[in-house]
């Protein structure tokens, strides 16, 4: 779709949506070589990134999914021996999550695959360009979160 001069602002959101979809598809294809289902690899990746013991609610927020979807996903990961659910001592209704040694190994493998996909997709783009782009995306993210009453 050709855009007219001066419509960068009008085209930006649509381009961002399209880019997100294409990026996700490319990354999913690379990660699924490890036979992880789409949402399963994301949960392992985010648990690894969040560190030891996040609550289910924190993981759901990081992944951008609803709690009930995460519960079903965690059931599968726990059943596969990759994740442990532990009652939160401070809140008996909440659970803390931990990767098992096998889960940590899988998460490291996923992260390596993710980096490989990103290396290919970002080849030829300089660090300075990426830093400017990341800063701009961070500013937009902060504004979107502020609209929801949240912070990064």
C-alpha cells in the first residue's frame, strides 16, 4: 500500500501492527524448531527473564495474556516437568513460579534461538539506529501504559 507524502503519522500504527505480526511469525517459526508450542515457549522465556519466583499474575502481565489462559498453559509446562508452582507464603490464593533445571535449560535454548532469529532480521542495521528505534518504541510504550494507569 503506497502512502502519500506527510502521512507517516497516519501510517505508523498500521505499520507497527503489521511489523509485530510478521516479527512474531518469524520468531515463532525459529523457536518452534525446538517443538515448543507458541505460548509455551513464551512462558518459559518470560519466566527466565523475570527471575525466580514471579507470581502467575506477573507472568500473565509480561506475556500480555489473561490469567485463565496462563493457568492452562502452566498446567502443561508443569506436567512436562519444566515449571513448578509453589504457594505464595504471603498470599495463600497466589502461586509463585519457578523453572526446574530442565525448564532453565529449555529457556536458555529458546533464548539462543530467539537471538539467532533477531540476528538475521536485524542484519545490517547499526546499533545507533536500533537504539533510536528502541527509545522511540519505549516512549510510545510508556504513553500506552500511562493511559492504563501502569508503569514500565
